[in-house]
C-alpha cells in the first residue's frame, strides 16, 4: 500500500491523526522531538482492532490520548502494517518544505519591517502578555484554597441541579444531594464572580489576538505578492532557475523542485545572500548572521540529500545500511539543533526507514515510490480547471469523464508526448530582439522579385505596406474583370475612390520610397503607347511614379452576368 500519510492513516482507522501519532508505532509527536528516544511499540492490525473493541470506538467518539490515535477499524484489515510502504516522495517533499518555511521565518526576523507590520507585531506581543497574566491568575486561584472551595461548592450545586431536574421529570434521584445553604450560595457567587471575571478577560484578549493575527496574516500575504519586498526578491531567485511553488499543491514545493533544491542547495539558497544582506535590518542582524543562516540551510539540506540519495538507490545493498544510519543521525542532529520540529516524516526516516528496506529486500524502496500517485494532484487540478465553469453537476462529471477518456487515446497520448517534449523544462533563453532600424524590412514582388528598401521611419514603412496590400487586391479584381457584367462593373467604381484615398502620401513620404513601381505587379503596369488592349476594358494606372495609385475601369459590353467570377465579386 502506497500513498501520502493522510491516506495511509485513513486506511488504518487513524483519520486526522497522521501529524500527531506515528502510523508504524505508538510514539507521539512530543516524544519524536527527543534526541535519544526509545523506539515505540510496533503497531499491528490486530492491536488497532483491539483498541476499537476495548474502548467501543465509533465515528462519534471524541479524540482521546488513550486511544493512541485510533478512531475506527482499519478499512482493509487483511493488509499488514508492514506492507504500508513509506511515502518516500512525500517524505522529502515535506522535509524540504519545512526547511524552506523555517528559512523564511528566520529571514522575516532579520529583515526590515514597515510601520504597519511593526504595529501589528507589537499588538500581538502585548496581547500575549495579557493572556499569560490572566492565565497565571486563574491557575494560581485554582490551586489556592479559595479555588478548591469554589470547585467543591460547584460540584454540590451541580448535583443539586441534577436532582431537581430528575424529580421534576419523575425520575429517581441517583445519589444523595447536600443542597447549598444561603451563606454557601453567597460564598460561591463571590468566588465564581472572581473566576469568571478573569476567564472572560482572558477570552476577550484571545479573541482580539486572533483578529490581529488574521489581519497580520492578510497583510503579509499581500506584502509577499508585491514586488517591493524581500519575499519578491527570493521568489525572483527561484524563478530565475525555473522553480516555483505549485498552486495545485497548496502553494508548496512539488516533488521535482524539492528534489532539485535539496540536491543542490548552493545553487538556489547561496544565490540569495546578496538580496538578504541588502534587505537586512542592521539593528537586528549583521551580514555574518545572514551568512550563517544560509550556510545552516545549505548544510542541513545536504545532509538530508545524503539520506534520500541512499533511499532512492535503484537497487538494495545490505552493506549500505550502516552508512544510512550514520547519515540519518547527522541529519536529525542538525535538524534538532536548528530548532526545527521533528515531524512524522522525519520520524519515519529515523526509526523505520532501515526496517522497511530490510523487509522489502531485494526490492529497493525506490521501486515503490509514489510519483504516479502524486501526479494526480496536477492531473486533477487541470481537469477541475477545465470544467469548473459548468454549473450542472451531471454535465460537469460527464465532461470531465469525456476528457479523461480522450486523453487515454493512443494518438492523443502520442501528441501530448510530442508537445511535452517541445515544452520540456530547461534553461530559459531570452528572445533576441531585432533592431528594425539596422535591418529594414524587405518586400518582394511575386513576378518581378524586386526588393524595396524603405526609410527608417515607421510611418513610411506602414504606408508602403498599405500600398502593397491595395495593389494585390486590385490585381485580384482585375483578373476577374472579363467576367463582370455592366451592373457589377458599376459596383466596382467605388474602388477608384478607395484606392486613391488610401494610398495617397505626402511629398516627403514619396521621396522615401526608392522604387514604388516595383510594388505593383507586372500585370498592373499600364500598357505601352501604341499597343492594343487585350480587351475592350482597359485598366490604366495614373501617377504611379509619384506614389499615387489611381485606376479607371472603362465600361464595355459583357453579358456573362452569371459567371463564377461575377458571383465572387458580388
């Protein structure tokens, strides 16, 4: 069985407890933080079933530490826990994301903060002190004689209320009740008033702190999106290397990017030194502090890379187990020294990775990596994006299923592979910008194949393109002219006015054109003097050398009004 930790915990009946209890043993997250902790008792399918039967656990049973994270029976009790493979991909993804978040937290402490952020942080600190103050008062009062007296009077009062309710409903009273006297009632009200006052003040400060933290979170979220922040500088370093956090993955690093970042941290984190030093708060951190932070992150990721490099080996080698133990110990020591939390992913590497390798031998654990499972995040996100605007659920489901079915077609998959190969991620190359002033555009005529070079002025080049386009349009019209009827010829007389108005240029622009005659196809050049026209209708171009194109269609007799060319002109 392979999948992420939440999926494996759900199959084992430990839903919503994958971050608190280990799925392989009975250790909690608090015990995982200890440097030299003992290994926890191994879980089995039978032990989980015994927990459920002993405590009568069902879906409505609240969480309790005595249940060891068990919330129900395993969904598939025929699969032993040893066959639940460690999610190698999710383990290195989770560890890399944890290190990256810790790095950003440290950067946040070292860099400058504007007035609004500083005010919000100071407000949070002040509220924390108030909450601690009232928490201490409540704790001292509870442990004091007055607090114990209040608790005793409260128990008697609750028994008195239950007895009165049972008597009113005609039910027998379960135990004897010693009702409070008037003096005890007054004493309880005085003590309870003090306790409730402190408790209400604490709750009000907690609510206020929650609102301020939400406001601070929203402000930091907007700040990270702006270009004028240290977060934008860090994101630009990642984007320069074609790395970015995937939105389909909750805004965290995916498998490929986290693997690359862990294998070569100098390339990614080392390049951030200059930006961090420029953004640092001189009153809080020195340049040496920035260098130490970057060096610590690089060293930690290199140690974790040594661990996962062995776990991702293509074949199992028994002699590598001792080396694996040493790498894991070095990585966890640095992890704890920097103050990072030891999550279940770290714990699985520390206490269960070697056992898993020995259990699966000679099959390497890398052969069962869940990369294809993790890719479903991207595939599912793409499918949801394609059909998210379809309101009807049945139509949305049908459209999604149809797209999935089409994507499994062999021809479609071949085309997808070709497109992916073309768009394969690599070093981004900037496009070469062409200087239009140094190499002016060239226009070639279909028949003459003449080259016309224009001035550097953008306006002259634009007018030349317009002349060339109109000339081609007139050419097509003249070729179909023999088939035009007199009625259709009348409809084309407006072309004379359109062409004349569209291509007329100033004297200065006319001088910028080296050879305007070459813009006109050979068929449109006026016939030589004394030559016989090929038809009763003759097309003439007046003033071509001066850059002004005019044409005149002389009417003639033509009765072929139903010809194909006539219909096209119409």
